[in-house]
C-alpha cells in the first residue's frame, strides 16, 4: 500500500517532537475523501481530534485517523500509563486500480492495510526506555517491518478475534496486544476498513460509528 509521506497515522510533529495542537490541523483533506470516516461511538464522551490523511500516488485520499482521549506524545514503557488514547484509522476499501494519470496501478487496500497503519501508528508514539536516541530510527524500521509481517498474517497466532459494535452491529475484528499497546482491524458494510490502536484505554469496551459530519472537527 503506497501512500505519501502522510501515511503514518499520527499527529504531525514540530521540531523537538511536540505534537501540533488539533486546532492547527485542517479538515480539508478529510472533506476530500469519497468514503465515510469512522470514530468511536457516542459512548465515548472525551476529546476527539483530527490527525492526518494519507493519499495515493495520484493524490486521492485513501485513509486517515481520528484521535480520542489524551493527545499522545512519544512515550516509553515507564510512562505509558500517563496517557489514555485510542486512534481510529479509516481506510477506503479499494481494489487494485489504474492511477488517475494512467501511468500505473495502485495497490488494493484490505483489512491488512488497516492493521498495518494501526500498528505503525502505535509505534510512532512509542520509545523503548532503554534505547539510546540515536538508535530509534533503526528500531522503528525493524518494528515497522514486523508490523507489516503481522498485518499480512491476520490468521496467525499473534491475532485473536474480538467482536465490537460498528454502527450498533456486532462485527469481528482481528486483535493483538503488545508491550506498547493494542491494535485491531476489521471491515464495515460502508465500503471501508477500520483499524484502531491505543494505550491506557481497554479495547474491549469500544464501539465504532460513522462520523455524520467530519466538518464539525474543524
């Protein structure tokens, strides 16, 4: 799944690693999407905030993320309990198709795409406490490859099945936990795949719902 540099489902960072406040993010990219966005359902009453959209090589919006709870910063294991958040990733369910300029084919998206984006998103807010700063890029590269391998094997032993409501309908999700948090992924009847990741909030009590007006996040 090839996307632009916005592919990682995380909040944009400023110099020094601080996350950009949600008020400075834009809803424009979300409004350009030809598919519906998903977030936690109305049972969640905490803060909600925009993150990023990701686009294909032809500029079409393919996926994006909505944050819930505390806006996460890069944390290590010792401090992960200080933040409680869940991020919902919506991915357009697209078959393999020709790019808009006719120069090539765009990769199909699947539940594995949602699982990978969620896995990489969780890693983007994780920093092993015992690791030197200079080694983090290598660690991220290795862990990103691991996240892809796991996402490509959703029937493997690393995943269990979790049933959660989507628009009120019980829906099966692939679910896994790690020392960094949890990741899940599934599909909806609305033509999108949904991934999610989080820390400090249990995934077992979550529900998902289509966002009626993403413009309200502006």
